[in-house]
């Protein structure tokens, strides 16, 4: 049984990936400091899988504590999610993002560089592209100046990963995903933002549930068909499965270079207003919203070209936008 470490494994994408790993008979250990998650997520994972993974409460940006734990471990693979991810917050507090997102990666890599057999999956983001010149976005698109400190941390981390993988002969894959939404179909785990949600769909579900007031649509003057920003939304379960496929590519030594990069998205772009209408149609719920000014750091439009992932990983998203919105709403109702 292969031993896999999932950093940030109690977070949104991490917890869904843990479920898929356990269901495929991997021995999973989670590191998570609960900075943007809750311990009760373990209950959801256990309820779905019938077993409770080991959890280590550890801040990976702390070099001393990271070294104390990791130096005695020997994992077959690591999937690294541990990072802060809110674009707006990163603009307001950039040092928080640089310290956490970069130091945590460096500390983990420092402890696995001697274990060249440890496969490493990095949670990256389409934010590395900035405002793309051409759509859909391919992996070869120019990496432009990031629109936010969050996006910049992902650019920096990818560079660290690429240079380290060559220097230490590591096997790595960076997965640049677009906008994860939805929840596990069981309704037992899902997105659980602490405080006011920074992402669209959890704000939609909380607004529909009466937890929040009107939904803010950040800008209706973008050069798009309806004036609202366009994103590529991917079901979190599809995304979790892609992590397992990428991991198994490395475990089988099928990678073609030390660091490979893949876009993960649906390949479709939906505007904010289209997502709102899709939610109302999928759930039958009413939703009030208002137009607000643009947020600093947001880009106009981003959706993926997924051909490389389809050809080399054999992966393609299966679930629809409506599937994701229904699952997100089921999760929201279950935690009310």
C-alpha cells in the first residue's frame, strides 16, 4: 500500500482528494493546521470512506516544526495543497501569502530532495497566466505579470518546483486548475470557507440559504456578452480524480520531464450572471444579487484548453455546471 501525504488535506480540494485516495486503497496521512479548515472534516471523510486517515496538526511554513516531522518520514507521494488562496485577501495582505505559500513549499521540498522516488503533485492555478492574450488558455500561454499576490505566489512556487526538480532529480507535476466548485455527492464534505466566502459559489449558496445578504456581482462593465467576468468552473470531484491520475503517472515513472504542467478545467467559460441563472435553474431557489464595482486583482476572462490533460493523462471533466451547483446546494443544506 503506497503512503501518500496530503498537505492541506482538510481543505476543500484536499479533502475530496483524500476521499479518492482512500477509495483507491492508498495509505493517507494529512497535514493541516486548520487555518482555513475544520477538524470535523475528518468525520465527513470517515463517513464516506469507512476509515479515518491520520491527521497531523502542523504549520508547514514553520521550518523547524516541518523539519522535525518530515525528516523521519518516507512517503511514496506528496500532494501539496497547503496554501492560502483568496485573491482579494492577498491584495490586502500580501505578506501573509508570500510567507505561507512559498515557505510551506520550500520546507516540504527541502525534506524530500533526498528521496528521488517520492512523487510530488503541486496545487497550482490558472492565475499564473494573468490576463491571457488568447482563449482558451493553453499550457504554453505566456506567463504574464500576475494580477494578485496570490497569483504571484503560484508563479514563484512553480519556478521553485521546476528548478528544484531538475537540481534534485525529483518527479513533479504542477496542476493549474481553474475554478473548483461543487461538493461530494454524498453531501458529507464540501467547501467550508471560514468567514465571508471569497469565491462565487459558496457565496451563492450562503445567500440562497439566508446566511448572507444580497450576492455582489463584482463588475458588469467587463468586455463580455453580459458584462460580468467569465471563468471556467470544474466540479471538485473531477478535480480530485485528476490528482490521483497525475500521481499514478509519476508513480509509474511515465513522466516525460522532471516537472510537467497540466491545465485542469471543463474547457467552458461561464459568466458570473450565467452561473447565477444556472443555480436558480438547477435548484429552484431564488437568489438576490446586486452589481458592485470591480475587485482589484480580478481578470476579465479565463477558461482552459484541456487537450494536453486529455491526451497525456487520459483525464477529462465529466460533471456539468448544473451537477456542481446541485451538489454545492446539497452540501449547504446539510450544514445548516
